């Protein structure tokens, strides 16, 4: 089963890029970090948001958004990056 997804990059509240992808489920764990890493290099030091949209998912699970510009996010949640995860 192929997963359809859209990846959008917003910089300072404006849409900068949009890509449409079809990915096999087993490839998601490598594809999403690779996309995020590529986008991160483009936005260093700027307000940004990356949006992953999965059009075939129910509305509640359809979007994954992250970044430093919460103005475009729905119910943004702050993440304390100083905390460490104990494995």
C-alpha cells in the first residue's frame, strides 16, 4: 500500500515549497527525517514551519506540523529541547 503525502515548507508565514510524494510504508522512517534535514538547512535562523499532509488519513491524523513559526499551526505545543530522553 503506497502512502500519499504532501510536504510544504513555510518561511516567515509564506509558502516556500510544496512537494507531492508517494512512499511505501517501510520507507517512511527514512524518508521523513531526510526531508526534515533538507528543509532544516534551508531555514536556519528563520521562522519556519514544515507541514506533512497525508491526504488519505482521517482529518484528526492528516497533518504533522513542526517548526519555530507557530502562527500557522493548530494547537501548537512547545517542546523543551533541554530535556533529555532516558533510554
